C-alpha cells in the first residue's frame, strides 16, 4: 500500500510517499481502509520533532473509512462498517490498524470527510467547551485562530452553549468565516492589539475563558484578557511553545486558572470517546454544527498540505485522500 512516512524530523520535505506493507492486525484490532485522513496541526509537531515520536513512522492521527478485516476477538465491528477514529498513529496511508476500543461507527447522514473532521478537531472542541471550561449561558470567551479547524467548531459549540464569542484571525477572509460560524466580534490580531480590543469590547471587564492554541505569540496577552477567576486554556503551539511562566502571577491577575489539556486525556476511556464523538455526530445531523471541510489533497501531496497549514493558508478542515 501507499503511505506517507517520516524517517527523520524536519520540514515538510522529510515526508515521503512510498510503498509499505499493509499493517498486520492483532486479535483486538480492526483493519480500516482509509477513505479520508484528517490533517491536524499536531502532525506538523510530530514531523518537526517538537513532539517526539518513534521513527520511522507513518504520520496521521485521525481517519474515517470502512472496515476491511477484524481480529478474532473483535465484537463490535464487521467488514464494511463505516468507521472513524483518532489518537492512533498511521492515518496517512491506504490502510490503518486500529484497536477496536478506539473506533466508532459513523452514523448515516455523516460523510467520511465529516467523520474524519469530527474525531480530532470535533472532539477537541467538545472537551474544551464542555469539560475543561464548561461554557455557561452568558459567559464570554476569546477563541484564537478562530477560522482554523478547531476554531470554527469551537465557535459554534460556544454559541450553542450561550456564550458571547470573540475570535481572532490573521486576515479579513478568515474574519468572514469566523463571523459566519457565529462569532459576535472578530479581531485581526495580525493588525490590532487583541488585548486592547478585548478590553474595549467587554467594557474593560475581560472574558471568562481564553482558548489559546497559538501559544508563544499570544500567551501573555491572553492571560491579561481574563476577568477575575478566569480560565486560561492553553491547548496548542501554532506559533511555538510557551516555555517560561511564573505561576505566582496568576494571583494578582485575579486568582486565574491555567491548564494545558490534551485530547488524549479527555478521551482516554471508552465512555468519554463515545460521549464526545456521539455529541459531535448528533449535532452535525441535527444541523447544530457545520464542519467546514474545504481543503483536499491526495495522499501523494502531503508535503503541500503541511506547507499550506503551517503557512496559515488553510481554514477549517484539511483532508488527505488515498
Ligand atoms: P488550524 O487550522 O487552527 O491552523 C493553525 C492556525 O493557527 C493557523 O491557520 C493560523 O490562523 C494560526 N496561527 C497563529 N500563528 C501561527 C503561526 N506562527 N504559524 C502557523 N499558524 C499560526 O489547526 P488545527 O485546528 O489543526 O489546530 C489548532 C491548534 O489546536 C493547534 O495549535 C493544535 O496543536 C491544537 N490542538 C490541540 C489539541 C489538544 O488536545 N491540546 C487537539 C487538537 C488541536 P491565523 O492565520 O488566523 O492566525
């Protein structure tokens, strides 16, 4: 089969499209024929070495497809089922071996493309808005990179929960998308001081929660956008990691909370995975959530897909098709 492999850390050029063996499955695994592999920012961290993984490796942590074969102890899936998964390595390929416990069925009415987008970015937006800081009616929140894959989903979930949503984006085109997703206010943080703007918009009060996936370039000001007892949710490093922070500063700034959550911990057990993915699929089918799946690349063009994502040229979800 064809797969996108990495043998050393580096830029997009270290990814090679090559022939490799179809993965063998164990007794509790399922062989999935990949129809749509999701591209996520974390893939770039694993490729560059910011997040270290054992090499050589097939990249990709999310896909949707059909069941090709099941291990002898698999009980919940059979050949031909439409399925999706996340948090299992090896999705940039024609076939992937996935433990049964990580797989969910894709309901009728949800496409493979939506299925792939729902798992990593959808479940992330779900845990951020429902668990890390459960958004209440009347809350205010700041969402950075609001036109990105997670961003556009998070805006909709925050609005559905009754929040006032401020988004940040780098271009006017992205601002339009964030507004269309429901953002009440959008700040061009490439041109404006977003802290000043947030204070202006909230009459000096600040917001209850900041969802910050940009990291290095936004972290300090994000903290200063919070009101008393506010939540700083740092969940990504698109501009680089935050490496220095003094927790003592949280006190005088209003007894703030700081957390650095990961999807892995919020979907570690089967119940959480089924709850989050089930909500996301139901909301898609009920029309409460629209996934913007806009960028498609063939598997052979994974390098170009990463260049677009890291070059801030994409919005919403990026899909690789084998
Ligand atoms: P996005 O589609 O959001 O792409 C990243 C966006 O970040 C860009 O489009 C860009 O938007 C913005 N950005 C700001 N500064 C930079 C920079 N210097 N270089 C590149 N991009 C920049 O990606 P995803 O939806 O896949 O992921 C969003 C973030 O969420 C990532 O940081 C990812 O690691 C994190 N994440 C964390 C998870 C967790 O559980 N902790 C799970 C899933 C994702 P703009 O041009 O508008 O600034």
